C-alpha cells in the first residue's frame, strides 16, 4: 500500500521548484519552470469538492483504487496526475464555496491567488475591469483549447466577454454538451398500477379529491395531432388527442364535483381510451411512461389527482405526495419546480443558460421575469399546491428529500438529473416491479413562430457552457511569466483528448487498461472494477459526488458523460434511452448550439459582452439581482409564488407581477443592456464567418 504524506508532498514540490528544467506546452510554447506554484482558489461548491482532500472526506486516511492512502490536505488523484504531467505545483487557497461566493471572497484580495472559481458573469465583469487575464490573447499558444473553440464557434460566442477584442476571461466548464440535462422522473410502477388492465379500477379505500382549483390548459374541443415515436422505438407516427370525443379530462373532473380516488382513476382510464381511440389499449400508463408517450400538463394533473387520492393502493397509507423536489427545503433544488413549469406550460426562459433570457422569433432577447405567460404558468403551479398535488414540504419549506420519498413509497414524481436520482432505485423493491425512471418530456403549446403556436415536445434543459468557470487573477500572477504560462498550460491541457479523460475519469489507475466502449460515436475508456466498487462504497453510486469528492475530477473544464453513463442504474438507462430515441427521431425539440435560422431555437450564450459601465449598472439593480436567485439560502420569487400564490408588493396577479419586474425592479433597463450586447455579439459572430 502506497502512502503520500504532507511532508513527502512538500518535499517533492520543493525538489520540483528547485529544478531548472522547463515544461513547454506541446505545440504552444508556453514554457515555465518546473515547480512553478499556482495558488488555486478553485473547486465546485463545498470543501469536499476542491483539489485537495478535506478532513471529512479523508478522515484518518482513505485508500483508493490506485493503492494510495490520502489524508486531509493531500491533492486528489486527478491533480497529482496533473502535477506529474505538467510540472507545476498546486497550493490550496479554496474556501469551499460555490463559484459566486468564492469569487466574492477573493475579489478584494486577488493578489493572494493565481486561479479562482467564479461565475461566468462575475469573471467576465472582472475581466472588463482589468482584474482577470484575457485568455483570448493567448489562444495561438493554446492549441487544444483553440482547436475546440474553432470546432465549436457557438461555444466561443458563449464565452466572449468583449466583441471588440475577442476577450475570453474564463475557462468554460461543460458538464456534457449538446445533450438533454434534466428530465421528468416518475414512479412508473405507480402509474401502471392505477391505469393498466381490463375492466374498472377498484380499491377498498381511497381519498376524496380536494376542491378543484386548476383549470384546463389544453383545448376542451377539437383535435390536436402529436408526433410520437412508436412503442418499438423504430419510427415516428402521428396520433391525435380527440377532445370532441373524450372532452378535456380536467374539465370533466372539475364538473363532476366531489370525486373520490377510485372514480378519478376510472375517469382518467375512460378518457385515455376515448381521446386516443384505444391506441394505448390496456397499457394506458404508456401515455406517460411508454416510448410512445404523449402526455400533457392536463393529463399529468389528472394523474396526480389519482395518485394523491389513492395512497391506500400505492403505499398502504393514507398519504402520498405528488410532485416534489430533491430537497424540498433547499432553494437550490426548489427552483426545479418552476423549471418544470416551463416545460408543462410552454414558457421559455425558465431554464436558460443565462439568467432568464431567451431569444424570441424576431431574434431579440426576452426576459421570462417580465413576461405575463411566466406568471400564468406559476399561477397554474400554485393551483396544484392548493389542491395538494405538490408535496407539503415544498409548500412549507420542509426538509424531505428524494431518498426519503422513495424509501417510504411516499412520493411520485420530480424533475432532476437522471443519473444521480435513478441510483435511488436501490431503495426500491425491484422484485415487486418498483421503478423510478425518466419519462418523456410533456407536450405543450410552444410559440416558436408557428401561427397560433405549435403543440410539441420541447426541452430548454440542454447542455452547453455552464455558468461557472475558472479565471486567472492578474494581480496574483503579476509579471511572473512562469505563473501565467503554467495557468494557461493547465487550461490548454484540460481540452486535449488526454486531459478530457483525466478531468472526467481521473488517472489511469481508475480505468481498465486497453478497454473501451462506444459512447456517442466515440471510443471511450471503461472504468476499473475497483473504481466501480468504490463508487458505491463511498458515494452510494452517485458518480458526480464520487468524482468530485474523491478523484478530484469533474470540477471544471470539459467533462465527458461517458463515465457517468457507465455508473447509471439500469432503470436510469432505460428511461433515458427512450428520451434519447425521441430526440434522435426529432419528436423532442431543443435549443441549438448555433445561431439558428429560426432564432427561437438559438441557445442563449452563457455570457454576453457587456461593458464595464454596463456591469456597474446591472450591479445596481438590487431587487432584480437578489429576488430571483438559485442558491441554497437565497430567495426566488418564482418559488414563492408556486408555494404561496401572488402575495407581496407588486405581485397581486400575473400582469401586475410582470409589470412590477419591468418597471420597478429595473427590468426594462436590464433587458436594454442585454439586448445591445446580444446584437453586438451577433455582429461579432457574423465577422467570424
């Protein structure tokens, strides 16, 4: 068993620092003295997710699959490998914060660090103020990074901080790219138990639905044609929702007055049979869980009513929660509820790559916070809260978590990442058929420029440049060319093929030598058996936590999804596989990582090139900057409205709320600044063609 002590690490670092040998980035010529020290205020979002082991993770010493025992303060394996490969030495300055707070901690003492985490917006703003190095000036010396940007011009567009100079102030982070991110997740066995089978649904006991508050979103008459993938997953077919024949299920339930759980289920069963002309047969749950699913918001609400009214059948108690969040009391997770609302009701900007912005059909930016349609969608979600279809802990800010809901069969559905959440199938009874998995995104009416809107599936949750990155401190490196070249070399190496594998998988000891598998058309490494075992022993199968806590990978730069895919539970692969087929066959639309012919489909860049003066103005919009946040202990008005309705000054109705944000919270001024920057970025993009 090998052991790396702090004393040995320091001795090795000193030997390297005394060396006169220089390292040169392969083709770029970024020479620096071996042993050059970089002071790193970099990590992901906690003390556990830095470059160095923290006391809690390391404990009295932890031995990993590479045979090395690591202690608190030791570099994690990925970064040991970087030191050995590139010849620099890392010094820990990370305070254990998320990107925004970490940057804010150091912004008045940037001479104390060489590289630091920050949000894309904060780093770009600091760059325009002359505080962060313009990486764009050195692209010709960074062959790997430059090649990636040349091959992906929309990425370059997304990180450009100044269109006059082409400045880039941070190294971007990709948690995968050009793929779906979050998905609806459902206890599919519960849906099947309620909806499938011959004859009528029966139960010895059920609850009575609360008084209806939610009203129809979809039509109440006529027909709506929907493209779906066939059940076999081989082709696209068109089916119809026939409201003339079946009526709208919500309208019918609302008109029925007091309805118990058994009656509600049979109403939904009859509706599915009639609206789809027997298309789903006795496997009615396939409307929601099949490869050929075609569900919409109204049908989901009807199903949620059936779920909360039939806990006796589903879990043997008298209570079950419908929609919940991963952590119902954590604002960082509660925001997923309004992200899902955007998908349910056809509202753009609620899962944007930057703030709440999206590109409209006229090519101009819109801010979802200033759109009446946004607040109408939130009002619909509040109606679900009033009906008891959202978890009580979400409404009250309680502490329930996904694991608790699944362990106790007490929760039905939420919207989140597939890999980390479907691992929780280990808490279910697989032999009894219990499954928690991704289901198709909903059909909604999207105003993509089609006259009258288009009923289709669309997801705004599309992987592009993340909102966090790492920058190089000008005051930190000063005139030290060694430090500058070492930092640039690190970024460049991370975008090489070898660096991408290291930053995703960790070092070679955690990979099976010579074994690969085909992932998204590319041969990728297979993780070692010992790595897979440690993943479960140390992180309960959560790839992201394992990689960040123990390997030190997946902290920034380019992350391949190939490692994560190998660690996905089989049930997780099943659900995601159906969504992947639908995306491949074109029945799920999404933003494009390009300047699209129809601007509505253009993904908003993660950064827009605002000036120093612009940034000062934007920083002064206090209410806008503080009341729509996504951090754990922060406030988000969208979440508040879903949970409690329209309360507070200027928030009495959808129309009043949109106007209040535009006029009183300086929304109009905010959007003017962003729109000018967007137009300048488009001009810059055109000049690159």
